[in-house]
C-alpha cells in the first residue's frame, strides 16, 4: 500500500511542476475510492491512483477528455498536467482544473426529476461521440460496457453468502435475465461510473460530471444504475423515458446494479463495508422494479 498524503503531493508538484510549487496542497473531502484527490491552490486539483489497478485510467483521461469537452452539455474534468512517478510514488498522476459544486446528495438537488433529465441528456450526448478509437471493455475500466458474465462467479457466490437474507430464486432470476441479452448495436461511449459521488450540483441543478476513469466503449447499460441508487420513482421514470433504451438494456442495467449491491452486501474483497446497508436497499429497489416490469 502506497501512503499518499499532502506532503507527497507537495514534493511531486515541486519536482515536476515548479511553477505551482508555492500553491497550497490539502486533501479534498470525500476525495474518492480509486484515487486520492487534493486541492492545488484554489483552481486546481491533483489525483493520484491509490492502487496499480487504477493506473491505466490516467493516460486514458488525458487522451480523450480534451476532445469530449466541446461535445458535451455539461463541464467535465480538464487535464492540465500529466505527472510521472517520483518521490517514492510509483505511478503516473494528474493535475486537473477544479470544478466547483457539491457532490450530488439529495439535499443539494432542487428537483430530482429535472436532475434525472439533465443527466439523461448528458448520457445521450456522450453516446453520440465517435467511439472509433475508444478502448473496449477490459481491466482498465473493470469491464464497464462489457458482458456481465465477467462477474457471474462472484455474483453467484454473493447470492450464496446472502442466502438467509434474500429471495434466492427471485434474485437469481433477475441476474439470469440480465445475462440473457447483449448489446447488438454499435459500441457507444460509456462513463462507466455514473454514481452520486461523480455528479456535481450547483444552484440545485446538475453542474458537471467527473471521474471518467471507468469510461470506455460498449454497452450503455452500466450507465443506468443510478435509476435505482439515487432516483425516486418519478425521477427514474423520467430518466428511463429520456435515455431511449430498450427493455433488454434495462434488464442488463438491473444486473449491473444487482452485481454491485450483492458483492458489497456480501462483503466481497475490495468493497466498502460502510455502505452495506445502503446496498441492501438497492437490492430491494431492484426487486420491486423487476416485479413491476414482469
């Protein structure tokens, strides 16, 4: 485990970006799981992968995000500098422009249905970006946009672990319905982690989308999970209508959400034990939605 703190960041900046050496460095509150994030002065931030499995995301963001920005209806991160290993830190890292806004807690959102529609419009625009040179699903983005079969073993293992807490036949049915179809259209760009912590709110509206580390090209089902993790029923309905995707894609989306909820509730390695109860609620919402659509 690499220890990442403000002193390390200060040393990296001084060595590689001396023009910024006098700027303050301080941790960002709730700075993320995959990366450690720090304020650099008042207008920039520094992001450093927290483990080797996140390193491939650095070059990807520097390559694609500058081209994405003009094609999207909301701000996204703007890379300002690509750092190299040094000062005892073994991987590349990034400097970005700071984007002001609150992470999308329900308390910050003025109208959840409008928020859902704004997010849907962003995802529609992202799907229109030319995917020709985009990376297909793989380890670089934990197979977001790819086939759910990658996670079949750990999902079924989690179902067994939770057998005394869930309706095993029903949960298995939902999972197998998700596995039964594939995206048959041209690959599209996906964000890969459309989650509450990656959506910024300002003046009650969706103001920016951040953290494209899990982006890639493929099946957009993985970007729909927020319908169960954040939205209430009216907002989820508006979101579903706006993104214009078929029933099978929504079944795969349930699968993506179910996988994440099950492995977290079951305490699979690498998951956050502090959010187990929240993920159990996701399972309940997925079941209710499945039964309503059946």
